[in-house]
């Protein structure tokens, strides 16, 4: 497979470089728990509860947050592996499922999962796994296999050694390289990486991360990079989105969030990062308690039950995701002028 040429990229870039590649508005997914009368559930888990963001062309958006915050569910909603209850996904100016079909959308959006072994069919050879999707989309077998061999070489695995092997014959790092090659087989524009390196040891992780950066530049890719490891996110991401209990707490440039977090939850996450300097030790826990139950989230700001800056208004009013600096938006009443929070700037000062 040849690298994406400028001509090819331009042909698929309908709205020009300034138009976001992906726009997500009001994304909601609630999972029913148990059954009530007539088999209907009266209780739901609010896994994703109103997520809005834009993904710019050619960037890497890192998504972080504690387990259960909705990161992976958001990724699966973007891939339409599960159907959203509400919300709109716009891909390069076209509404997914309306203006652009799911089949065409999935040609341009691919995903790499955390479990490198479970992601591969144990009955297929490596070359057949990579060639499978192109063949489904009508590429002749010979061309699909040639594309698979080319991708194997590009991810650092010699085709004559690995093409005929099966997944159980490879290491975890080699299998994840195969999954990356498989994701590139349809020449996508967007690749979603859901904890794609978390199961790898550090030396292999570094190799895969560098590989991802090289492939991004070579193929003109855009990434959504989901990870618990904030150091990895800082290395990979251009912008960062912090999620908490199904909502976006903060989104902005990676440097801004890592150096000047505006949301107390973002600051607590960053304070939990291990430091190499023994004099820079964390003496107090940056965050206490567990996240509230997503079946019955607290009213108002969902973080107020764990926040050190909580005010009476926080339990009554749900904050909007508002801009506090150029390109940096935060969902916190303390940062919104005239919100009623004791530490909020006055409306006059904001003007």
C-alpha cells in the first residue's frame, strides 16, 4: 500500500484543513440495569451523558480519566459498535448515518483495542487478518495480500517471517503491531487507539508509540488516543480531553492542561502522576473517595462530592463546558464569571 499522497488526501478532505475532521454533539449512552414491568428497565447507567468535542485534522486528541468515566464507551460510540441514544457525529462536515453511510464511515475510521490477542482471529494467519477488511470491501485477494505484506514491513515485521504465522506465535508487542497494520489496511483518516499500549512492557511500549508517531506522519493520520498513563498522553497528544462520570470536565491544548489545569479534577489527576525526583513527592492524596455511582449521579456538578473547592451552588447548578482561555474549555462553576461560586470571577472582571 502506498503512503497517502497529497492528491489522495485532498480528494477525501471535503471541507478543507480548517474544518474539523470529527464533531461530536450531545452524545449520550445509557445502559439499562435490570428489568421492571413489561420487561422495561427503570434504572440506567449513565455511561456517556452529553459529550461534546471537536477533533481537528492531523492532531492527536488524548482522552483521560478514571476507570468508568466513559472513555472506552465514547470510543465505541464513535465507531458505532454500539448505538448512541442521542447525539450527532459529524465526519468532515457530513452527518454519520445520514449524509455518509456507516460502511463508508468505517472505511475511514478504524480502531485498535487494548487486548491484542482477543482482537485477532486465532484461525487466521497474520496476512489473512490484515487482508480481511480490504477483501470485504471488494479488494481482490492478490492485491489485499500485497497490501498486507507492505503494511507488515511498515510496522517493522518482515513479511516472509510473519505473514504465515498465527496470533499465538507472536509476542504481545508483535500482535499489537499487527493490529495497527490491520487498522491501516483500509487507508483510514482517523484511528482510535483505546489503551493500545497499556498491556505492553515499557521497552515495547516506547517502540509502539514511536511507530504510531511515524505512521501518523507518513499516512497523514488523525488519532484519538485513550490511556490511563498521563505521561504517555503527554508524549502523544496535541490536545487533551478530561472525562469524569460520563461528561467532559476539561478540554484544551496538552501543554495548557498539563501546566495550567483549570478543573480541580484535572489538577488532581496530574498530581497523581509519579515523579522521578524524590524531593517532589506527593505527601497528601490529591483526591479522596471513589467516583459516585453512575446510576444515580449527584445533582449539579458531578465532581462536587470529591472537590476541595466545593461551594453550595455546586450541588444545585450543573456547569456548562465554557471557554476560560483560548482553546481551553472547562466545566466548573469556579471558573465561570457570575456563576455564584465563592471563588468565581465577577462578570465585570471578565468583561
